[in-house]
C-alpha cells in the first residue's frame, strides 16, 4: 500500500488562487503521473513525467502545471486558468520496465469556493 | 484514437450471482490490458492484468482480440466485491488510458 503520499487530503481554494498539490514517492520509480477523477468521467491524464526535469502534457493539461526537480517528487499546480478545478486528483508512479502496474496515491480532493 | 470503453456506468447483482463487467478497446497494435479496482475509502489498485493470466479474488478476464474486448468475470459475486472498476490499456507510448469506470454493487 504505502510508498506514494499525497497532501493535503482535502484542499479548499478561493476562485482566482493558484494551489499546489504534493505527490511524493519512495519507490524509486522513474515515471510519475497526475490524473483527475470526476464522477462518470473516469481518470483523465493531466501530466506525466518519465525522468527528472522532463514532463509531458496529458489529455487535459490546460490550467495545470508541474515540475520534476527530484525523482521522488512531482507537484501539481492548479492555476486560476483552470475553469473547473473542483475534483479529486490522483498521483501515480511506476517503474519504466514494460507492462508494470501503476501505483496510486490516496488522492487530494480540491474544492474551489 | 486510443480509447477504452466501459458501456455500463452502474451494475447491480445479488450475492452469489455471476457478474461480468464489460470492456472494449480501440487501439493500434497490441496493447497491454489491465483491470483496476477502487474500494470505498481505499486507493485505486491493480486487480489483474492480461499478461499475467491470473485469477485474483475469483475474478478473471479474457482477452478477445477479434472483438477487442477484455471483460472481467466472476462466477459468484460477493458483497465485498462492491467497488468501482476501471479497465485500462497501455500501448507503446507509456500512457495508460482508462475507461470511465463501472460501479458494481453486490446486494445481499
């Protein structure tokens, strides 16, 4: 179970504010991912990173930004440009060997007031 | 475009009944296929993957390349199987593409 932590568990933000969600892993995984989970929408990929100092946009990157300065950390910033930021955000990691499963964090629920 | 389709948003069965959660995929090449499960108040976790050809918690999934399907089955559902189930596919791009999920409820 452990190995990937996300903080905080619940986050409230006022409209117009940027907010950063934390994701840390101690599994020595190369790849890390951010997903957004909405009811009836499944998981949609926001950003992913396969190596330090490199990351790629996923399917719904607009209004989000990330950084990957350390292997174990992949923070996600939800900017004021994201039109509908209230959602459940999941971070995941996996080794880069073929066909290995992704391990998920417990998630952060962001609510914009 | 790469796509994973789970046609049922909700599925409700009685305890002891067989259950089948449907998954169809549209992918170039031969993707690797997975089923992930999210129990209430728990993390999303891998249930099984095609390449392992294993049975986990009584669930199996058969890949049908002709029908591009990877349906999840269990002959006798249990109440603890109630959860959200996601089918996912991964091709050479390293990205995992998820379906929209099926919420399974097993009634006593």
